[in-house]
C-alpha cells in the first residue's frame, strides 16, 4: 500500500518569511511520480509540479522550490519570500507506475497562512 | 486556456434524492478521474476511466453510486439515493493517459454537494 504523510496540519508565517512544507511518502514501487497541488480558498486544485522517482534534482520555479530525497522518501516544498497570495492548502500526492493503482494518493494537506 | 469544467458548482438536495454531477474533460485527454474530498477522509479516488472504459471504481460505494462516460466529452457521477454522508466536494480530473502514468491530472473546480 502507498501512503503520503504531511505532518504539518497548519503553518502560519508572516509575509516575506520563507516556509517549508514537508511531505513523506511510502511506496513499494521503484518507479513512481510525486506531485504538489495548491488549493486556494476558492477551492480548485491547481497543479504545481510533477517529479518522477528517477530524477532527484531539485527544482526551482520563481519563489517555489522542491527538494526530492529518495533516501528519506521526502519531497519537500519551500516558498521563499512568502506572500499573502500563497495562503492556501497544499497537497502532496503520489502516483505509481501502474498495475491498477492509477489514481493519486494524497496527503491530508498543509494549510498555509501568510499573515500581512 | 484548456480547463476541466464541472456542473453544477454547488448542489443542495434532500436525502433520498438523485444527484447527477457532470464533467467535461480537457479536449484530447483520454483519462478521467472522480475524487471526493471530505474533512475526515481528505481526497480519495472514487473511479477512473480510460478511453471511456471504466478501469477502477473500487473506491465507490457500488450500491448508490454510478459513474459513466456517455461520450469522450462528458463524464457523469450519479448518486441514487443520496444520503447526508455523501456531502462532500466532488472533483473531476483529466489526463493524457500517457504510458506509465507519466501524465499529470488536471482538476476541475469541483461540485460542492450538500445532502440534508
């Protein structure tokens, strides 16, 4: 069985602070994909990034960066110089290569509050 | 800007009534997923289609839920009869259906269902 754990239920920081959201996953597969989605107050789920298990390079996109460490089964997400618009619930998700388990397994999400 | 669309956005109904939710996947996407989001369970997969054929509906209560794809541009999720415990946000997502699950799932805005 696969599992995604986001231990931080809620994080509150002041604008311009850096913040890291943790994600730890469990899977028996050697090939898999990891995702982050953002759910703003409006409710939709917005895709942020996909990473496959063979690519451990960190990725940076503007103020967002992701750190994938296979050795610790973690895929953490950092927002640099946070802004109020970053306030949302962030979900980490896992998808295996196939064999019937084609859906996403989501963590419970981290509610990020950026205070002005 | 291609998006997954869902109707209705909000639905309030009484226990025992039939509810039908509709989803239009992104044009060209051949995989469609239905997820349900509740406070208690988080985001969970209900059913999954590829090329209009149902591949996995193990997450769906079979006695009252049914999912279909009458054509490539329409997916439906029906609940009959509805119960208060069905109250949740139902998301539809679509993807390109690339081999090895390499594709990303793009989510619609969701249907917020309240069963009184």
